[in-house]
C-alpha cells in the first residue's frame, strides 16, 4: 500500500490529488491573458498625402502610427499653415482640426495658395509626434472677383488733413474670392483716380489731404486672376469738422434777383 517517491513515502491516492491540483493550476495560468504593456505616447503617423484639391479645399489621408508599442490612440490632429517655409512642426500661426478618421478635408482656403500640413495621433497621455510636413497648393482662381462694396469714410475729429476709411471684409471661400483690396482716391483739385495700392487691412488712414478739396473714394478687389471692376464711389467728402474763425466778415454780392455770391478770406 505504500511506495517510496524521491526518498519519502506517499500514499498513491494523495499523489493523484496533488497531480490534479497542479494540472488545474497550470491550466488556469495558461488561460489568463498576459499582462498589458504600459501605454506610451503615440509615434508619428506616416504617408500623409493628397487625395483631391480644388480652389478652396484640400483632401488628404494618412496611415496611423505603428501598433507596437501600443499607444491606444483614438483620434488625430491635423494642422495646416500658409506660412512660407515647411517647418518640422506647426507654428503659432497654424490652424488645427481633430478627427477620429485617417483622412480629412480642409475648406475655406485661399485659391492659388501653398499650405504646409502635419498630422499627429493623440491618446490619454497627450499628443504624439508630428508627421513629416507636406506642402500642397490649392488650384488658382478661375476668374477675377466681383466689384466690392464701397468703402466707408469716417471723419477724424480736429483734423483737416486726415480721413479714416473702413474697408469691407475680404470675400473668401470661392474660386473668385478676394485676396486683397485697393483704395483709390479722387480729389476735386485734379479729378484723377490715384494708383491703387493693395492691402488686406480692415481700415486705413489717408493723410496729407487738402482741407479745401472735395474727395471721392472707391475700391478694387484682387485675386491671382486679376482685378475687379471698381466699386461704387462714395459721395463727396470734406475733410475735418473743426470750425475756424474768419479773418474778416464775408462779402455778399447780388448776382441776380434770386441769387447772391458769398466770398470770404
């Protein structure tokens, strides 16, 4: 009834029970999943490329970062900028778009403009590495802009030589959108429109004007296809509102039975 095992005596029934317990424990350990590796910040996506381009939109796609080591990334951040150089990472002028897909479309871009794009994956630990930059250009505009709205002149108090002019907002989002405006000025002294100077500012100040002259203003809109027709001109404008004392009383002369001529120094 007894036998010797490795120098000790064990009952056969107890030996069978021990083997069964070992078998059950081994099988349970084999069924347990291995421990998960620690989460890491995502690596850089790759393969950022263009799928479609228009005057005002760009469509791109990319491949997510490698799956090992695991990062648990669930979405991506796409950045783009129209600055001149292709920097390794986005700068403060860049714009951003979040998406859970491996592709995206950018809209309301400027026709005929070159953009730099980057993409990065994000997980619970934060934003991962940026991809290599990609330089893309929207298609050029198909036609010149429509005439813009007229400018709005604002008199500067206590100034007889300056005039503040507010310009309408640039009309973007179409293949014939504006990229710049140009203000033209005509004085009653010469009746010739000045050479337009392009600007993207919301307002400008005209200086060195003649207090005795009457002015009119108009705008032109520009894009890469050319200039628009002029806007409607403003009404006659007088510079300054500060009253000045005459050096002598005005001279009034009758010119007919119903009109008089008034002159002063």
